[in-house]
């Protein structure tokens, strides 16, 4: 099996949903990830905060803060296992992020 990185962009904004809606969403994520873990398809995954900085250019300019649209911000990641990219994409299609209009990027990790 190969390793894949799943990047989750956009999701529910905790400021716009009730605690009950957030709890329901979190349970969907937990159930999805638990199902992948039972199949030995997930290594690790975590939600990310909006606290971030970008370092760029030869002068190593630092820009802190998310200055892009919320739907473009990487809100979490997961390491997954699959035999092919197509299989990894099918696993990713079960992600609850699509219910709130988010997206998932699937990237194969180069073998070392």
C-alpha cells in the first residue's frame, strides 16, 4: 500500500453553528475516521487552527494570519493508506467535509 496525504479545506465555521450542530459534525468525522482506522487505512489526522504564518521569498518575508478565503484554508489533514490514487480518492469521498461545501485534496507521498 502507498501513503497519501489528505488536506481538508473549508468546513463548518464554529462561529456560525450551534454547539449541537458542531457536536453532530464532529461525530460524523469521528465515525468516518474510526471506520478507516478499523480497515487500517489511516495513520494520523488532526484539525488545524487558523493561527498560521507564511514564510516566502529569498528575504524570508513572514506574513501571519489567514489572508485568504476561509474555504481555501487548510483546516485539517490525514495520512491515509491505499493501493492507488483512485482508491485513495474513493476513501476521501466519504469525508464529512463535503456536507458543508468543503474540499479534500489527495496527494500521494513519495516512497523513501
